[in-house]
């Protein structure tokens, strides 16, 4: 069963965190609303990094659920 690469997710989140830090510096004079949005996104990235880090430390892997047949009709429509 396929698993999600947690190290790859961490790399993405680190890069996103760096981009948000850069944006906070670049747009520091653009108003409080924009800065609050950027700060919120940065906090969410930090939260996600903490969760992924905990999963890595615990040795977890995220597996995709097995196909239960529930969505078979939708898969056919999506690929036709």
C-alpha cells in the first residue's frame, strides 16, 4: 500500500515557511490585514511542521485507504 513521503512534506513546509518569512519582510508596509493573513499562514505552516515532525519521530506513515468500491462509478466518470 502506498505511503506519503513525510520527509518530502517537511521539505515543502520548510520552503513555504521561508517564503512566508520573506513575504512578511517584503510586505511589512502594506497594511495590517495583509500582514495578519501572512502571519496566520505562517502559524499554520509551523503547526503542520510540528505535526509532521511528530509523525516522523513516531515512525508513522500515512497510508491511502483501500478502495472500498464506494467511488468506483465516479472514477470511471473522471477518467472517461
